[in-house]
C-alpha cells in the first residue's frame, strides 16, 4: 500500500554467475523460490512487500563474510535479516539483491556469569537468551515486545518496556563482531566495562540498521534477577492525568523498572483480544524491581502520586502468572488493535521527547488523530518520554493513508520542536528518512553520508535506508 514509485528503476538484477556460485556454496540453504523471497520481502511496517532476488541462510560469521565478498564483487545489495519484526521497512529489498537470513546463527558463544556478560550469535532471540541463562540468576532486560533477534536489536538500537531503568541496546552492548562491506571480519569493543581505546566502533554499528556492516555476534550486559518483582495497574480519568503522574514519578527519582501507558482505545483493544476486564480508561502499568522492602516503598510512593492525579482501581499483580498475563496483553496491543478494524493495515510510528514535554506532545497528537477521524491507539514507554501511535488504515484508500501519514509528520515535527527525536526506538529504516535533516541538520546528515560512503563505497549494505546515497 505504500511503495515509492521510483524503486523499480533502482533494482539491480542478480547475475546468473553469482547465483550459481552462491547455490554451489550454500546448497539447500540458498533459495530463489517465490515463497522464500516473499517471506523475506516484508516486515511489520506498512510498506508493500519488496522482494530480494535470493535468500541465504548463514550459519557462521565466515559464511556471512564469504557471501558479502561475492556480492561486493558483483555490486549486488545485501540485506541482513533477523526475525523480520522491524516496523519502518528496515529489511525490505528496495534494490533487490540477496537477503542474508541470520536466524539459524543462534548459538550461545559464551556466558561469563561472574562478569555479567554474554556473547551470542546474531540470530539468538531475547527470549532464547533469557531461557539459556535462567539458572545463572541473571537476565537480559531489553524487551522491545517482539521476540526479536539480538543482532537486529543491536542494528536498530532497540529498547522497550524496561528502558526507563536498564537503558537501551546502546547502553547494553559491549562488543560486536561485524562483517564489513568488502567482506572483512572486524571486532569492536571488549568485555571490559569501559574503554578509552580509539574510536567507539561499537556505538557506530549499534543503530546503523545494516547500512555499514552486518552484525554477526553481540556481547551484552546481564543483570541479577531482582529479589522481588511486583506489578500494579491503575486507571485515570483522562490521558493528561495519567501522563502527568508518570512525569512526577520520574522527576521524584522513583526507580520504576517499567511504566507503560495505554489510552482508552488501547485498553478496549486488549480487553477484547486477551479477554480482560480492565476499565476502558487511560491506564498505567507499573513494574517494580528490588528487595521486598524497596519494592513496597516504591509502590507506595507511586500509589500516592497516582491518587493525587485521580487514579482509581490500583490493583497489584505480585504472582508471576498475574504479571505475565498483564505484560502479555501489553505486548499484544499491536495485534489487538488490528482486530478493531478488520481488513485494515497498521501505520505504527513513534517519537520521544524530554519527559517535561510528554503530556503536551501526547495530547496534541491525540487531537490530531481525532480530527483526522482515525481508528488509533496511543501506547508508550512513557517513563523515558517515548510513545507510539498505531493508526489503522484501509490499504486501498489513498486518502486514508495520507491522513495517517500527515498525523505522523505533524507528531514528528512537534517532537523535534520540543528538542525530541523522530524515533525513540523504531529506528529510521525508510519511513523516517525524511525527518533526519529536520532533526539533525544538513551538516550532520552530510557527516552520516560520508561515513556511509567511506565504509560502503559500492552502496551494497541495505541500500536506501537511513540516509540517501
């Protein structure tokens, strides 16, 4: 429903000689079938499918390097694929080429429990990592909702529900193994907690969305499992009251682990989808980590703050199964809202602003959605100023799509004007490219482009994403 008209002219055909060599090297793990190409030609974004010419399932860093080296020799684009859960068109093959599926690179390389670190192949998912380390008393906290791969999470600088306490992938990646555009294998960083040695290449590749190199291994920080965990949910008379309660909580320094906001549309959707009976009002979902005493103290303070803002129905979920049900419903919100308008497609977008401007930004965005007559929900990791808008549109109605895109553009412009950002965690992909100049300025974009030209002179690494060539 949302494919730029000029892309057909950009497609680079896959040479038959290259296809033959790749088929010889990778055998049954090389595919040019229509079904396989279609599966890898879409993500969770609103864009229509854009198919690669071929798909390779890699098993090692060396295999990735070999494939990239061959593609570079033929000027063929290469797109890294993890689990396909991105929301801004990150993995779509705008120029055709070869998709390198890293999902079978799912080995645990090393767990150093005493150092609170783990090194994994890029295809390991966050749920797999936590399952593998559960007996160590440690966990990996970054939770973007989807069961994304660690390589993809590093590439998009993902965050999620726990970011207010534990940070994002930017703060939690210590080192990477990366295959560069000419097929070399490089290491960035070490397991040391800090370093002053040279350029910070780890941070360069974290968030680069596969446009500078392909991440094949990731070393991440781990954290001790909290002694006590408690969750609470409460409803508010309106959106402003809920968001202002969060702002006050953060400004008072309460170390909440998670605080999630759902507007009444989001609550209505998850009630129907997950068979819940939550009051269909703006809602906050809190989680507290720590000792039993500290958790109780945090919760009591938050309850008092919420009450001052008109909260009602403050309910506790201390048992693991109760917490799991609430958080599962929150993570299902994207799919729940889709059921509110059968046959629709979702345009999902996000922004992030300084916490003091959050209520203002959300309320203005809500007014825009109402004025446009959209079916929508506003959901957010509001503890760090980040919120998402999911708008349902008729994929065959250009005016419907245009209204949603206008709301997105107005929201982003508003956020940037508040000294915020066009995307707090979705990443740029294709959808947010137009806003980067507005946010960073021409000089900064020229610097980004110079990095792209220096590290990928043939423009084969996920071309057409983040910055224009």
